[in-house]
């Protein structure tokens, strides 16, 4: 049974940064991912990373923008940490080898991004996430003696000791089907969000809420789950992301009449208002019949106003995306986009060192909710979040590991339980054994995603949310009987897909429960039946944990206060 | 909007190469018919077959937008990302209209379309010391480096490690130990990075390795295969140019001398003088070179090939011994190209991230053609007609 000081589940930016920090602090580290680390979805983050590195900038300004962007739901102590540590973190990454774009003086260049009061987004063309991820992976290869890599291992559950401490995880090697229990003094979850619970989504097929669901089942509370970000510019047909960097470089949003409609809702910032504001403005245009395209379901993003040379140099990836996935030359004509699910602000509740309320269990990145994003994340703050809190979690976990012995735990029960769960999925009867005929995993997943996108999107109301909750309840039952075709052990993606479906359903259920609970409009949660922000009653986090008064297996709601240090809530205008 | 994107769904026939390592059976073809709009991707087609008909179809995939690098396969025999290949284009290139999807080459198959990237691709990446060895002292803030240099290495940074180039590398097919296009492109990412402290050491290592930069045979397969315009072969040639022209590394593989011999002979004769190539490659441009022992041995070993060429009339005996003769006007023209290129104070190198003239970028045949030219280290925009690097 492998033993490590720190076991990290997920190898995107947060996980790799945590691994590096823990290794550099002297811990023995294992990093595990269900895909090869460079396939992690951090790779798709395009636009850049925010940090107040300009001599004219001040991290307080970055922090204020983040607080305002969060619609005052972000915890200001955590935001202060993130923004004040950002410049050094970005410099550290530069020293590791990230090829940040330079200005004519050879210093890091900065671009404008939504919700920011000045240019503070460092970038590598529009492949910033890829560049960061690949450079961190270079560092993992460099530190191969202190960081064990378990690539293509699928974590199935967390291992809890008798005292309730987290002391490892159970995982299945994808290639062989071999099940293994990993013992660790600390586990850091860094396995991303749950975008695949939506259809369409900008997120990759691997983003299935594994970490959120595993922590939830282990008893950790989830926070801000109702806050689901719809990105203003995703391709109408496929949901593929067009970076905010496009608007940062000056691109316009136009309705069917050719109007820059953002002047109605954000006369100052226009296209560079925060994402929740822009997505709502677009949805209003579409809903009121001013959309473009065959069904009027889109908005035009006009990049052709950006100088062509600049577009080809700094937005090359979306030039290719436009050409290959929409047949549009974005340097010459507008491209049709619409708001699409992109990010979840919520996740496993942590403190500023990544600690969850379960001792020995940490979380960082999109899987976690510190909360620095509150009701709405600013563009280019997600990469920063992964790096800052990934590093802090890695450092803290390494320090904790140094002060304790390896926990003695009998992992066999957990191992047997998870192996039996997989065997049971493989054994599911295709014709249902007499009861209503079971469905395929893919069908259930599809219905889940469409339900979420219909009722738990930019605009929400009680009726829609209740109907979504009802559907999710039915899908949960169906998922228990869903059958798979692959009965093998080698690369059985089918059976892992069934486990992922269960994870996504947990994420969807807690999202809807929280969205029903929050009877106001704040950030990404816009309730048409409660259209105002209500600080008196709802300036607080909604925490959801499994069990408790809600009954076994049911989500249980509690609240926690928002930390306010120096910025009192104000009306939000862009 | 482009009308081509408004077409209704059509039926497409897929023929998937399947392999189940647990069955004991040989690989086989598995056919499915899917229904999708023609501009949808081969990946979406495979996933439709997987979702609707057979969940056991194995394929790595995630982002669906050609950035995660998971879904490298061969479509109709050519390496590609499944998510980056449109169904209509794939059908047009298919035999009898059936789109064939197979696992990549040069790597062993684990299951269906999933190959062992670790044993080949990633092992080779680790061969090139794939991390920055930063110049000391590390500055407090960022390294001050030219804008062009960072944009330049961003082209190799754009590699998504999909393995398409490795799949199609002819040199690797013959010599599995060849470091290969992806890893050498990765090497350029550090060699070209002004913040790296080990440019000479890296280049010397890759030049002296018999399976290093001089093992590439310039077949262009990797350039065609790359879905991200990384131009791996171009990066290998740049490694060679920096190794030989800047660092004057003379390698034990004779790569540097061979290139010098080849370009020198073309300058002298206007065409390649084959009989002189081997002596010069070993002994340099001198009369005594002919008596270099290694040259004699290789000449002897290549005699059967030369004789066959003479017998089949591919070369005349006179040409074989004395070389080609071209009209002096043509020879002058060839030599003037050399003069022009060599008289430049600095080399020009291709880089796709630095945009040049509009006319070039409008060519529809992909970005390799659309490459603009830029100064390797300077800041000014060069004349785009003077494309290309040093001979």
C-alpha cells in the first residue's frame, strides 16, 4: 500500500502547484490524476492571470475589484491574501519558465480584462493556462524523485480513519483496473469543478465534480454551490469558450440591430463589465428577440475591430477556434456566441490554507470554495486562485505532515467497498430484471445537463428550480440502475463514466438546493422572483453537507458569515 | 455566418480499429453509422457511437477544442486530433466514403484508440531535460527579455503533446531510439529561451547523440501532422543552425560536416555532387578528404547503390565521377542566393505567432504557408519576400 505525506488528487494547476510546494517543503508527495496531468482542464484557460505587478497598480485595487466582482459574497480576508500574494506568485512562475508576453521594454505585458479597474492580466498569447500547466509539469518532471506521479488513476473515494480524519484515498488504475488504497497524512483535493453537469458547457468531458462529491460524501460541507458562472462568450453550437481576452483587446458585443447593447447595463465598462452582468445583458437581448442567428439565440462578438496583426499575435487560438469550430474568420467578421456554463464559484469549503473542516483533508482550485470568488468570479482570477491556494495548501499540508506519524488505518474495508461498487455496476442488468428498463449512462447525463442548463442558468425562478430538483431526484434513481457495455478491466471508461455520473448528480443536487434556498439575486444567482440583492438577509454563505437534519443521504443547509475587512457592500455598477 | 455551418445532419459511416487486450483476439474493424452535421468532428462521431451503440469503445478525450491533446488518432491513415477533424473533410478523404479511425502509430496500442504515450512520447520528452535551467542570479522581478524571444518560444510552448508528430515520424519508424519531433521541439523551447543558462550544453548533448538532431531526415511528416502549427521539423532545423552556426559544435555523428559538405557542394556545382559528398562529409573541403579512412569505408559500402544507379541510367559514369555541370549563368544565380543569404548580419527564422503581411495570411492552405517571417533577435519587421533561413 503506497504511503505518502501528502496525496494530491487532481493534477491541474492547483494540484501541480500544491505538489511542487509540498515537495519543496520536504514532504514526500504523490499526485494522482484520472488523466495525464497536461490533459487537465486548466489547459483550456486562455486569457491570463491577474496580478498587480504594474508599478502603477496596487493589490488593494485588485482586491476591491474582486470583492465588487463577487457581489460582496467573497470573503475579504481570503481575497486580500490572494491579491497581495499574486505578484510574487506570477514572478515565481515566470522564473520557472512561463513565457509571459513582453512589452517593448522586455517587461511582462498586461492586458485588460472584465471587471478590472486597470490592465493587470499577464498572459501567454491566448494559451495562458496551457503555458502555466505545461511549465508546472516540467517542474514535476524535474522533481521526479520527490513527487510520485500516478497518472491515469481514478480516485473513487476518500479514506477516513476511525477518528474521522482523512488519511488517504481509494483509487483504480485506469489502464489495469487494479484497485489500490493510498495512505497519506494529508489529502489535497484539486480535481476541478463540475461543468459536465451542464450541457452545453465550456468544460472538458473530464470535469465531473469528482472531488466535490467525494468530499461531500466524506462529510465535508460545500459552500456557495448556487453560484454557477455563465461565460458571456461561448460558441452557440458547441459551447466552446471564446476567451474574454477578445473583449480585453477591444472586441464589441452586438445585437441583431448592430447595437452595442452593453451601454444599457454597463455604460462605463461596456463589454468589460463582470461576467454575470454581461451574460445577463446578452440573455435579455436574446429573450427579448434581439438575438442574432437562425433562432435568434446568439449575440455577435465582433473581433474585427481589433487590429488584425494584434489579433493574430495575441488571440491566435480563438482565430483557429473560429475557423475550425464555427467556420468564421474572426479577424474579418463577427462570430455568434451566447452565455454558456463555464465555472462554479462554489465547492468544498476551505480556509485560507486550503483546510476543510475534516482534518487532513484540503482542497484547492475550482473544487474548493475559499471563498475568493463569491457570487461571481472575475476573468483571470481562476488561474490565480489555483496557484495561490494550491501552493498554500501544499505548504500547510507539508508542515502538518512533518509534525505527525503516518496514520494507521485499515483500508481494506474501503477498498472492498469500492471494488464491490464497481463490480455491481458491471453486473447491472441491461433489461432491468423485470422493472422499468434501465437507461444508458450517457442518456441520463445528457438529460441532467439539459435540465441544469434550462432551469439553473442565467435566470432562475422557484418553479424552474423545483422542477429541476424533481428531475434530478428521478435521474438519481435511474443512475443507480444505469447499465454499461464494457465489462473489461483495461481502460474501462464506461464504468468510470457511471461513477462520474453519480458524482455529477451530487453536484447538481446541491447546486439546485442552494439556488432554491437563496431567495435574492446576487452575482451569478439571478432569481426573477427575487430580483433584488438583499444584504440584510442574504449577505451570508450557504453551506450544504450530507445528512444532518435533512435526513440520511439528503442535503442539509446551514449558513456561515461573509468575512468583511475593509469594503462594505455597495450598489454594484459598471 | 458561413452557410456551410447551417447544413442539416447527415449519416456518416465510421470504421473504428478496435482491440481488446483481454480477449486474446487480434485487432478488428468495427463499423457504426452516426448522424451529425457535416462540420462536426470525428470525435463527436466516435462519442455518438460510444454513447448510443457501444460504451466499450476506448478513446482518450476531454476538451473537444484541440487544446488538451488527448484525442490523437489516425483518420484515414493520417495522424490528427479527432476533435479537430471535420466529418465532411474526413469523408472526402475516405476510401469508399467510410471514415477510418485508428490508433496512432509508433506507439503500442493499449486498447482500441488508446496508445501507450508513456513508453514512447513521454519517455522521449524526459530525454531533453525538459525544464528551464534559469540564468543566475534570478532577478527579483521578471527576466527582462525581448518581446520577440518570448513570442518565438511560444510557438513550441503551443505544443499540446498530442503525439501526432510522433505517430507519423518516419525516422522513428526506422530508428525507434530517435528522440523525435515532439521532444526536439520541446528542446527548442529551452534552447530558444534567453532565460535558459545551458544553451550550449543542451545543443551539444542533442548534436552528439546519434539519435539526436542529426537523426531527422527532413521528411516534413511532423509538420503536416501537427494540429497546432508547432512545426517540429522547423524547430529541429533551428536547433541544428544554432548548434553549428552559433556554437560551431562539430558532432561525432558528422552531422555538421555533412550539412556543410552538402551546402558547399551545391554552391560549387549548382547541384549536388554525390561522389564528393561522403569524402567531404568526413574530411572537409580538401583533396586529402578522399583518403579519410571512414570516407573510404562508407564510399565502398555505397558502391553497390551507385553502381545500380549507373546501370539503370539514373546517373552517367561521367557525372558520378566529375559531378553535374550546369550553365554558368545558372550556377551564378545559385551562388548569388548564397551570397545574399550569407551577407545578412542575422538569420531570419519563421514564426507563426508573429504576424506579417496580410497577403500571406490569406492563403487558405493552412498556417504553414501563412507563416510570416521575422527577425530572430531584432525588433524590426523584415521584408517578407526574403523568406527562409540560411541554407
